[in-house]
């Protein structure tokens, strides 16, 4: 496997986890999933303010958000009502390699960034099971990713996530604040239209 950098306790960065051919194959899997489950614009609870990131999902559960019902996981697309497409086998393989022994992933959130998209610092705490790790894979333009501790306002560190990189968040890092400061437009040729795709696999329910 590729080398690993322990950025902070529980935060592991695997630069170049996927080679170019594997990135292209995964890109094609995700474009097929997006044809079945078109990107939607999530909105903040209550205010309805739109996210700058467009999203979709694959797997038995998907993360969605709108003004009325807020953040949640649900088995169907918020606009089409269709079940989410399955998690592609090569993503399940990456989960098995990077989170050995963890119960299978139930959700893969697909985040689509254009050159202007950002994600503010937040925690991921909509999952009933926060004991399993999160596994993230990046495709396309690089991003400046930022991670801090479990409380807002503490020190943070930022590093670049490039196409093919994997990141795992486990143990003490699972409830760390994190976000995406910026996208480096034009830094990758993987996506014909530019931009960045981030894939985040999660366990949602407590394993039986
Ligand atoms: C650190 N996505 O979808 S992936 C998200 O690049 C999200 O699209 C970012 O934050 C993106 O919620 C970051 C890496 C990641 C995912 C979950 C984490 C880092 C994390 C949970 C805890 C700590
Ligand atoms: Fe997050």
C-alpha cells in the first residue's frame, strides 16, 4: 500500500493511494452513479441557505439536508425519490483496505466542488455509530483541507488533498472539526470539466 502520514492522532493521509488508472476507473463508476442519482444542492437547516458544494450519495443510506427537516440520512434521493445506487465495488475494496475489521459502509457521500466551492469547519455527528472510521477519497482538482480538534476554536492544521489521495479519520479524530478552505482549479486533468469530487464512506447505524 502507499505510504501513510499521521497528521494528528487518528488522522491518516495516504498520498497517491489510487494510481491514475484506478482514479479513472473510480471516476467512471461515480459518473455512472451520478447519472442515476443526480447532484442536488443541500440547504442549511432552518435558514435554507444553500451549500456551495453539490452532493449525491450511493449506498443503502445517503446524507441530505434541507430547511424543513435538517441534516439526516435517508434511503432515497430527496428529489427523485429513488433508492441510492449501490456503493461501487472498488470503493468497498478501499474501505476494506483502509478500515480493516470495521463493519461495512452504509453511506458514501459524493461531494462535488467547483472552483469557488468551500466547506466551512464542522463536525460529522449525524451518524449513530461514531466508533467506525470514516474513509475519504479525492478525485480531480486538489483541495486545501483543514482539521482541528473536537472543540471549535482550537488550533487547526491544513494540508493539500490531491487526486487519488485517501484520508481516514478514526478514534480521537472522528469528532474533529474539519472543512475545505479552497480548491486549486486546474491542478488535475482527471475530470473533463474540472473541479473536485470527494467520496466519504461512513458507517451510520450501530453494527448488529
Ligand atoms: C475529519 N467532506 O462530507 S473529506 C463531509 O473534502 C466533509 O469533501 C470534506 O467534510 C470534503 O462531511 C472532507 C475528509 C473528512 C471527512 C469526515 C471527517 C474528514 C473528517 C470527519 C471527522 C474528521
Ligand atoms: Fe465532514
